[in-house]
């Protein structure tokens, strides 16, 4: 190839290079637009599905609400439990159709009735609540429904892990200098050592035939968004200990300081 031909090729390459970049840029823009449209469509479909689910739940919820007023022969404990369950369902319905309120909740007020519900549903398990807090209230930077959802995920995991006989689940509340601590300990099957670092990742589960391991992942994601932490300790054949650390200083307060 002579010098003239080589220079001609190089010149043509330089002239076409901007065109190639322009085509790539146009392709990237179109791809981003399609992705954005797909995300918007998905959000709309999820919103529609949430509204439909909420609408479907309202009928049974109304029936349960009526039952709480008519259940004169029901014992006080069972009547209180029914009211708690109705309140939880109503909160879930509201959460489906509207954005959660920007509020705090009290950890003690949420965990006590929740444990009553689980005790009633799982009478063969020995339940215990150890409250070592110095204050009567523990403010958490989550609304009530969000906090109930996190704790329910963890309690469900514990219930599924414990044996049929001599099963026990203990919940402990403690306070440290910069955080509140909630511990859920069971005497279940435990988690293999090689799976333990991954068990709170999305889609990873252990010993669940009908569930897909979203509970720990969702709980960890929610707690970490507050600036808190979820810790898991476990031994196979002994049990599992899940610890939630709730920061005393809320993220909203940190933003004001900054």
C-alpha cells in the first residue's frame, strides 16, 4: 500500500469517526429513554396491582372490624389480639395505596402486641420478652407499618427455623450509648457457616420451601437506610441470633446538623 492510499484511508477514518460517535450517542439516548419508559410502566403496573390488592382486602377487613364490635363472648385477650390484627391489616392497606407517612414509631409499643399475635398463632413455641430498657419508649425512625413489617419478617424466619418440640424464641430489648438493640434468638436449625455471610442478600434463603429469602434482605435494607445495622450469628443445630441496631440519632436530625 502506497503512502497516498494510506493517507486517504486515515483521512476517511477521521471524517467518519464523529459520525460513529454520534450514532453511538443517539443509540445510548434511545436506550436510556426506553429504559425510563419501561420503569414508568412498571411503576404504574405496581401501583395498579397495589390498589387492586388493597380493594380486595377491604371487604374482609370490614367483616373483621364488625366482628371486633360484636364479639361479646370473646375473652379480653383474644378480643385485643383481634383488634391488633385488624389494625395491622388496615395499616398494610393504607401503605399499599399511599406513601408511608414521614413519622416515627415506638419499638416497645409495636413489639409487645406483635409478640402476642405470634404467641397465639404458635402456641407450641415458648416465647419470652426481656425488656432491659431504662426508658418506657424507644423512638424509631420508621412508621408503624414499616417497623411491623421488619419485625414480622424476622419472627417468621425464627418460627420456621425452630423444631416442633421444645421450641423457643426470645426477644430482648437493650440500650447502648448511641443505639437501641433488639435481639431475636431461636433454638432452631441454624445456618451453615458458608451461607451465613450471604443469607441477608436478595434471593438467598436457607430451609424455606415456600419462601424466597426476601425477609432478611428487606429487613437489612430498611435498617441500613436508617443508619442502623442488622447482624446475624448462627450455629447449625444450636440456633440463630438476629440483632437490630437502631440509631438514637435520626437521619433527619443528622441532615439538620449538616
